[in-house]
């Protein structure tokens, strides 16, 4: 409501002959009402997981997807270990160890995330049961052939969507 009134005021005052010397845009009125400066500061992103992912090179939509996948896989804990899946993204040792995608230290969160970034570049999010196209997430269970629909939903879809919805607003 305030936004509408500010815009209407900014548009109608010059028509009434008031304030014709200087026209204000909505943004300027909000920043400088009555020529009083207001400092608007955005909250900084203080989420450690998001910081690691940004350090690894994830940006925009892929940052949010990476954050939700890491939360789904390890609750954002780089030391998570449920053999044979290790680290932040629960990289599967038998599948990836010894390949160009395996990090020097699987438990280092930035190294783990950089390895995942390379994997995403080459395979997309398919190893984690998803596809991302133009910011839209769909699910690809081709690597999970033996899983039931209950397992797919409860271990891939539901946790990913829950965590994606919890992505910190300040980190967007």
C-alpha cells in the first residue's frame, strides 16, 4: 500500500503544480524522503555452507541447488561419513575415487564442492537424481534403478525440496 501511495504521489504532485522543479522516482523517494538520506543495508550471508559453495564457484540457481543437495546429503557437515559415501556431497568412493572428480581431501568442504562443480559441468545433477534446466529442477532416477517410488520420494525429492525452500534469503 505504501508503495502504491508513493508512486501515485510522485506522479500526481507535478500535475498539481507541486514539486515541478524536481520530479522524484519511487526509489529516490524511498531513499530520500523529504531530502533525508536513509541507508538501506542488505543483511550479509552468514551461512558457512553457502560461503564454501561460493568459494567453489557455485552461483545463482546452482548455488541454491548445491546448498539443498549438500544439506540433503550431509546436513552441511563436511566430515559426514557413511561408507561408501563421504564428505559434504557424500561422494561415492567406489564410483569416483581415483577419477579426476575425486578431491585430494574428500572431507575438505571447498575441495569436495569443487569436485562436485566439475561433475555438474560434465554430468549435470544426475548423480544426485536430478536435472536442472533454466533454473527448473526435475528428477532423474536412472542411477537409482532398484529404488522404490517411496525411496525415491522420501530420500531424493522431499528432502531436496524441503532444503531448497530453506535456502537462506540473505545468500540469494
